C-alpha cells in the first residue's frame, strides 16, 4: 500500500477519511489515488485561501476575509 501525501485545504479531512475506511477493513487503494489527485488539484486552485497556521493555505482551517481570500 502506498502512502499518498495529501495537501491543499482538504488534506486533513482526506487523511481522516482514508484512515477511517482502512480502519474498518477496506483496502481503499484506488480511491486513495483518486483523492490524492483531487488534493493536488485543490492545492493548486485554492492557493488564495489564507490560514492561521500556514500562509500558503495548506493543512489548516481558513480565516475567511483574510487578505487574498476569495471568500466574503
């Protein structure tokens, strides 16, 4: 089984989801590869989201209304 590095604004949620599925007995390998591509896509497309922990917008909860944020 491969360990995919998830990134982007949903990285923590994806890691938790994959961990849960594998904990209950699913192999969840093909799905993990798909989620890894989704994670890369969101990391590229949503760079403007600023966060409290990571100014690039990865791996933390967004602060809405921060400079550079597209959300109102």
